[in-house]
């Protein structure tokens, strides 16, 4: 069984998975991150700094010797072209943003599956070396995740989770907090409503028997969400952590107290 097959089976079985989120186009960094023990590396093609070549290079780097991780891609939009290119490049899973309805989720599923189950165009290029190449094998080894991050997505979350072929949902907490009325992506005034929304989302996923994931700023937050019932969690993100660690070292070198 391939690494992708192990990952997808674990995701569908709602076993705990932990990933790392990347915004920077740095294959050398991806090689190092892939060996740390994470279950997946998620490359952000929506808000990250990736062109297609960068995305391809980072997916290749994820398959380095000693890697424990598969490559996942948050695609630019719920569009068959973006989804197909990420999968053809070797992504084991795609996260599809701005899913508002069950119809949106069904469109995302169709873009991941070959006919007669969907409308993905056949041309797996690099993916055939790692995933597939037969359609049945590809369907077994690749996953599609719908982001819940809008007011409509939250309102329709139960129907979205019940979409045939959908493997899981993924919470975008910044957009979700704004969607429920937050003045900023971290507005503490809507925390109670935000937490109720998260409970509704993970309960809907559990009822549908699909995976429930969430974005987190650090490992402690990821541990908390997993303990609450989310089945996978991302620790985010390389560009932020680079700045945080570099700043901490600078402060230490200057003898400054950053407590």
C-alpha cells in the first residue's frame, strides 16, 4: 500500500492526523519538514506564494527519502482545472475553498473523480508514478476536502457533509470568524458564537462519518482541537513561524525580555 493509500484510508477512518501548512515556495524546506513525522504537508495555492512549478517542486520534495508525509494542496478555487492540475502533480488530497452548498461540494467531488463517477480529465503525469495510474486506484488513494468558512457554508454544513464522495471538511477559522460577524479574523467578541459553530461543524462531520479538520496557529491549539473531536489538524504556517523564531533569537541576542 502506498503512502497516499495509507493516508487516505486513515483520513476516511477518522483517525488522528497532523499536518504542517506551507505558504512559502521552498522545496528544500519541504524536504526537511516531510521528515519530521507530520502526516501531511499542505501547500496553499490560494493564499500562498506558489506558482504551478513551485507547487510541483514542493510535492516532489515531499516524497524525499525518510518522508512520513503526503502532499496536500489547497487549490485556488472550486474549479476542475485547478483541482486536476494539483492532482496530476501528485497531491494526495485537495482542500477546496469557499464551499457554500452541497451542490458546491458535489462539484468538488466530481472534479476529483474520473468518469463515470466525476469529470476529472485523465492525464496524471507525475501522479501516475505515485498514485494510480488506474482510475480505481486513484479514487482509493486521493481525497477531497471542502472548506467550511462562510456564513452559507455553516448554514448548510449538514447537507455539505452528507455529499456522496466527500471525504471530509476543513475549517478556515479566520474566514469563519469574519463570517459570523467578527470585526477581525481574531475578534474575541465573537468567540462564544465561533465555538458553537465549531461544535456544529464537527458534529455534522461525525454524523456523516467523514473527517473533520481545522487550521491552527500552533501545536498547542491543534492538540486542543483534536481533543475536542476534530480528526485532523494543521499547524500553520512556515512564513509566520520563521518570523516568530527569528524574532525570538534576535531578542535573545540583544538580551531583551519578550515575555
